[in-house]
C-alpha cells in the first residue's frame, strides 16, 4: 500500500497484471467482479465527496467500456476522456495563474499606497495642546 500525502487515499501498489490478465481470459465475469471490488475498496478510503465523484467517473468509464464494443476501442475512448480532462485542468490552471498575477499586481499597488500613507502619518508633527501654545 502506498499512502498519498494530500488525499489520504491508499492504493494497492502490488498490482499483478499477469494475474488480472489470466483472470480476464479464464473468467470475464470473475474479472469484472474483482475489478468492481478493487474499485470499491479504493473508493472506500476516500471522503464522501471524493467517493461521490469517483463513482460518477466510474459510471462514465463503465458506459464507455460497454459502448465501445472492444477492449481497444474502450481504451481509446477512455484515453480521450483523460485527454479532455487534462485539457480542462490545463485551462483552469492558466486561468488560476492569470488571477494570481492580477492579484499580485493589485496587492503590490496597495502595498505602495499603504507604505506612502504610513510614511505620511509618521512624518506629521505632533499636534500641540492648547496649554502649550502661547505660554
């Protein structure tokens, strides 16, 4: 098991591809049951919101697998899903970066204004009281 630092999820890193391949060839039904069990075990270690999103994504993946008709076409469809999601995340990252640049410019400008105001306040002479003027 490998612990992921931020999400707190644990994932079995001892995946044996040959074992899964043999199971898929020998018994597609047993393979599918084991696949679903592995997915549910992974999702069980996540937060409620992550589980909800994970299950929704898994439904989309399962739909693409059924619709594709062959493992090769299913893989291509899922690869497109991943590519589309990566493109979306890239666009969001660019947008976030632009917002941070704008925020940085605004905070720098505000810092200049605040520094000037603080300098003006420090440089102002102390007001004299009525008692100390004319005596």
